[in-house]
C-alpha cells in the first residue's frame, strides 16, 4: 500500500485494509450510516483539512495517530477467487465443529463445586454423541484465578483444583480415541503477577526478567498519589498501570491488576512462548486458541492514547496495541517456532483417530504438521482478520470477528433486543468480502458473553416454544454458513441468561470491578447492578445442566457459581430424550454437515440479500451437490423465494415447503436440477 500522509484523502483511508476496518468499526460503534462518510464530499476530504475542520469534534492528534497506524500496516490481503467459488486447500479444521468447554462449569467429579478434568473425561461420550470434532478447553493451567484462569502462574502445570497431569493425558487420549482433537487456551499477552517470571522481575527490575514485562518508573506513588507512565486504561476498569512498591516501578496490565502484560519485543519472551507450545504439542495437544493475541505488539515508547479514540472506544490507548506494528512478524515466528512440529519432534503418545462421514472410527492419523492456531482477536475487522489468517500469510488459521455480537451503536452492557437481521447482514457482508484464501470462525457465544437467545428474545426467552425456535434458527445459521463453527457449552441445550438478583450472585472480576466503579461514581446499589446485568459474563459461566435435579448433576457439593435458571425440559437428560429437542437438532445438523461436503467445502451464494426476515443461501459442493438453507428470522410468517425449485426437504421444522415460511421456520433442502 502507498504510504499515507496529511495530503491523503478520506477515501484513501477507506482503501487501506486497516483504514477500512477502522472506518467500518467507527460506523458500527456510532450507528452512523456509511452514507455520511463515503459520499464524494467526505471521501475527497484531505486528512490535513479534516484535522483543521474537525478539530472541535475530534480534538488534536487524531489524524496523525491514524496516519502512523495505517503506515505500520503496509500489506494488503491477497487477491483470491471469491468465496462463492472455492474453499482453498482442505484442512481438518475446516471440516471440524469445535466445542468450547468452560472447565470450571462443565462437570465436577470430586464434590468441591468446581468442574475438573476427570469430570470432562466422564462426559466425553456425550461430546462424541453430539458429534463435535474438536474440544477447546478454557484455561486449565495453574493460576490464582483472579480472572478464572486467564491469569496463568505456570504454563506447564495443571491447576490443582482441575486435576493432575495424568488426568490431562487421559483426557487427551480419551478425545483422540473418540475421533476428537483437543486444543487448549494459550494466554500469553499476559501472565499472572504470581508467575515466577514476574516475581523475578519484581526482585530485580534491571535484571533479565525485568525486560519480560513493561516496568516503568513513571512518577512513584500509591493510591493515586503518583502518575502512571501513560493514560492507557484497563479493560477491567481504572488505569492499565499498577504501582509495584517492591520494584519501585509501574507495571502494565491491560486486564486485571494481577494480569501483567508480557513484553513481546523481547526475543527471549517469544522464545519462552514457543517452547510452551512445543511442550504441549509433544504431549498430544492439537493446537491452541490464542487469547487476545492481537494485543501482543505494543507501539514502542508506549505513547499516550488519543483522547477522542479513547472516548469513542471506551478504552484509551487501544490504538497503540490492538494491531501493533510487529503483530504479523510475531505470529509468523510463533507459528514457525512454536506450532510447527519439527522433523525431529517426538511423536505424542496418542493422535486422533480418523472419523468417517458415517461417524465410525478409523485408524489413528499421523500428528498434524502444524498445530491449529485460532486467534481471539477483539476489535479486529474483516480486512485485518484476512491479513492475520489468510492461507498465504503463515500467521493464524482462523480469527474470531466480534462484530457479530452487537449491532450498530450497541455494546455488550446495553439492554436491548438483538435483531436477527443484523446477523444476516453481518454474515452476508463478511462472506461476500472474503475469498478462497480466507477461512473464518463462526461463533455466537463464548464464556465472555451473554446467551444469544436471551439477546434476541429478552424476557420472552422464558417461553419454551420461542426459546426452542430461536435456538434452532441460530444453530442452523451457525452450522451451515461457510466457515468453522465454534459452539459454546450449553448452546446445544438452548441455554439462556440467568435472573441474577444482586451483585453477590456474580463472581466475574470484570463485572465486580465495573460495579464498584459505577458505585463510586454515585450509582445506587440497584442502579449499578442493573447496568452490569445485561452484559455480565457470568450468564454463560454457570454450571452445565445435566439432569433435572438439585445441582443439575454438575456437582454433589456447592457450585462455585450458582445457576438460577431451572426451567423444565432444558437439561441434557430431558433434551436427549426428546426427539424434537434443540440438542437433537444440533446433533442432526452436525451429522448432516459431516456427511455432505457442500456444507464445508461448498461455495456459498446468498438468496435475496436485501430481504428482511428471510435469510437463505445455497451451498454447492465442488462435485455439484446443491443445497438450499432457508431461515425465517421473525416471529411472523414471511414470503419464501424460489418457491418453485425442485427440492427434497432433508431437515426442517416442517416437511412441507409452502409459499410462506412459518414464524422462525427453518428448512434445509437438497436441490435438484
Ligand atoms: O470482556 C471483555 C472486555 O470488556 C472482552 O472484550 C474480553 O475481555 C476480550 O474478548 C478478551 O477476552 C479474553 O481475555 C481476557 C479474559 O478475561 C477473557 O475471559 C478472555 O476470553 C483476559 O485474558
């Protein structure tokens, strides 16, 4: 890309991959229509002029920050055939359905109220029966659990509460022999403050470990008496810097005060991380989900964040690290040195057995040459996502694009109803923009977000019929679009949000800090709670409901976090017994996906993109096997398109393909001719 300067125009910014992502993000965030920015008058505006005329609104420095940010990222995504024609090279992870387990809340085996590895082992048959191909475990490494394991104290040790190293070996083997792979969570933007590297850094800030972190002198002081080195704020409230008296330094923590950011500019740190990955690949782990991996490269000098961007995005400083200057280089190095199995690598004690389309198992496969790399990349838009995961790039395999989660102008904390037409627009826009070189992760939920059914239905999520209907709609979309589905535990049971009643019901650091901050700014007890409840991460973290008994079959003891949602019919036992259940819908969809290549390597072509409520697409396999997926996104009938097509309905909430679709109707048909 040509370098930008103050003579460049707004449209040059939009022609730049990162510039386009940033403008799209601003539009999404503010809910402003693209028309306002992309008309010729605004498009032709020179950046220097924008700086002058916009000064009152955007303040000083914004334009220069933008220019240097874009110039740090000169690459363009490769041109490739449209996603409508080809799916690129085959790979196991393109065919797989991933399933995220939140280990604390999946199954407790020893009555301490906390889920553990033996609990997961005891539920592997369940996962195999559901049909998923790869299990992803949220953190299970030794941790003081300030952020539920996302603060790691020892990357090579299993958290004592979760089990032993032998338990993990058994779990890995148990997955493999059932034809499932297993990946773990690599949290390496930061370590726990209790990690021995950080302790050594505090003991001797000028020694080798001092440079593992961001330790800066700044102005000394505690309790707000001194000034931190810059104005960056933490995602979990307050300044991103903590004064460490023993080191007489400030330390950077983008997340909680016990989550210290690692300095990736230090090659020794990068070497350490690569070794951790090699260690686990040798143990049989098939790859990692990489936590906030786009934050690892911080702009040298750690300059102050721009105030305007800070106000807009809520997190001052974010432009200096959310796609830092060395991000691509670090990821390439990590892939090469960490995720690639060397020719002399020891073979792990087990490797996954082949699973045939009919679900039966074949022989064990040789270990994958490269462990899969799934990037958790908050804030990253479509174009940078392509640069991070394009097949030619040697970086990640897939990224999560979080824009799917909230429609324009909304943030997670808002209390609103998610319009499924936004999911339609987002999916069409995303898949139309990418090409055969790209492959995306399809997700709607994880352990950091409220349940999607509740976002769509609001309080109506307590209506079993509506809940089931919306669950089927979401499942169908997620499992038949082009990309790799990542299911989060409980989705297959149509899990919904919890009616928590007070802050005492919550355990998550983010919510607790936010609540405290609101209170100290004058909010009442009830007011502060109401503001955090819609976005609280604990909605998704309550224990799995296995059986309709007290404790849900999760534990014999007292669960670490109480689920208060206890509606009849939505436990595993009840769902499995009911042929019409959401669980069985997921199972059928997963099976269909495995049996027909059209759903994985098939092209995708959207029908009636502009239509409201009617969301439909064709998937056509390389061999010409053609399918039509149709979904009514509304709680009212909708006119169907292509009514006269010759089809055979293979899976549907009804078997007759009528002129109109019933409320929330879903239909998957094979197309003839
Ligand atoms: O909850 C958020 C912040 O407001 C999310 O943006 C979330 O923090 C972000 O997606 C990063 O999440 C990951 O890293 C965090 C951890 O708390 C989350 O659980 C994890 O998924 C820090 O490690």
